[in-house]
C-alpha cells in the first residue's frame, strides 16, 4: 500500500485531471471516489481502476485506508463538504477553488478555520505553472519591488459541466470568483500584503446568451476589468475576456518596478491549439531591465507528460507534489485557508463593484475579508 491514499469527492472534468496527475506521483494512490454522475463515475473508474466507487462523502471517510482528501465538486458544495468532513473525520484536505461562493458564509468559514485540526490546502493551480512560478521567484529582483502588476487572460468560454452548474452565479459565485480567484491570489502573493480597494467593470456580452436551462438564461459574466490597490502601494489590474480563444497566449502577466519589468506568457491547453499551426507555443518569461536596457527572453518548456495530464501547464502535478509533503511530513500548506478566503473576498468585492459602480473598500471590504481566528 502506498503512503498517500486519497479519497476523492467529485470526479468530473477537473477531478479526472487530478486523477491523471496523482497517477504520476510515485507514492500515491486513489482508494475511494464519490461521484454521483454515472458518466463521470465511469470515466473516473477507467482512470483509477483500483479505487472503490462509493455513494457518499461519508462512505469515502469510512474507508480506513484513506489518509487524505481531495474535493473537486461544484463550487457551491465546497464549504458544506468541508464542514461534514470536520464533523466525521478531519483529514488533510486539498480543496479546489473557490473556497466558498456566498458572501453570507464568512462566519461559517471563520468557524471552520478556528476548529479544523488538520491542514487544508486550497487549490490555486496557477501559482505552479512553470512560467508563472518563475516570475514569482524573480519578480523582486527583476523589478526592485513591483509597483504595477497586470494580468490578462484571453481565453475560451466556460466549458460544459455536469448539469450545467457553471452557467449560473448562484452555483459558481460569479465569474470573478470562479475563474479569477486564481489571479487575485497571484496579485496578493506578489504584493505580499492585503488589498485596500477594489474597483471593477464587467458583464455578460457574448457567451451563453442563447442558452436556456430549465427556463433560465445563464447569468455568468464573460469579460471584466478589475483594479486592486494594495496596502504596499502596488496597483494591480486584471483584464479578462472569455471570447478570445484565438489568442496565441492565454495568460500574459507583467510586473514593473523601479529596476525593470518581468513578464510571462502562458499558452492555453494544448488540446485547443489549432493543429494546422504546428506545435503549440512554448511558455516564455521576459525580463526587461531599465539599465542596461534590453529584454532577455527565456523559454520555459513544460514536461510533455505533465502537459498530457491536464489543461494547466503541469501545475496540477506540482501542486499535488507539494500536498504530498503536507500529508507525509506535516509541512504547512502553500495555500492556506486565509489565502483561499482572500481570493474569494477579492472576487466578491469585484463582482459587487461592477454591479453597483462603487469602489469596495473600508467596511464593505472588511465584511468579506478573513476574520482573525
């Protein structure tokens, strides 16, 4: 029996990416899977033939061999499932983002954080994309301390999910939570501190307008601008467009400071790259010092085996490798409950700003922010 023994809650498209990456870890196996959808359950069984398919979260926890958990269920179920785990058998957990979806749940989250006795790691895959990780390591030296940070994601529309749950804000928390919590996490990581003000404009302009589910038209947004001011003086901006899948790069991140600029360029999933154009682009990091002036371009290729295992440039594998250290050696999670909470709070603040035309700061932001334990 291997040392890292997962119980998995939810195994749709993203859950199956996790399965493929767990398979690449030398000392990990999947013991039990709870996935209520028959088609997704069958696909998961093909990827993890040694795992037992069970009918509930409680049955996953009843498997004595399980020593860690992975939650990959729809967004609006994450917090309730964490609470159930806390009641029944608290184990180390890797929970997919976003950590929660309803702004009214911050008190529940505060209680969970204060009482949960085992590590909880919030899945923020973008931290671990090799070109993004390179930028994060070098940003201080390259910029002399970033003063401006810009993140652009130009990508494809939301994919189809089981029961079309991701078409509605009530299930996802809204696009600026569901999709963009990754980017708010990166902003806060570069800033090294918390946000002070959030301003946004966004909406639904192109995607899903002709779709109807149970008589309802999707309300999920497909484009936005968000500006965040941080306590350190860093200004950060997000530009999101989800009807731009023709772009060469999906993510473009730049940080600028008194010494210079550093950028990274990240292509989207290889399976979406047009075959007639040849090989997909290689990720790049570009460092542009002020003195001596002149950009230096570094290619940051990703292991083909990791590219084949999922849509996130190898990051899911690196995330699981870090989580394995938490399970085996008791190290602290890279992405804490507080990190995951702030990423959602910033997304919720951006959604509120865009909907109301107000700057979200002071008491409005504090109502969403992590409470002291």
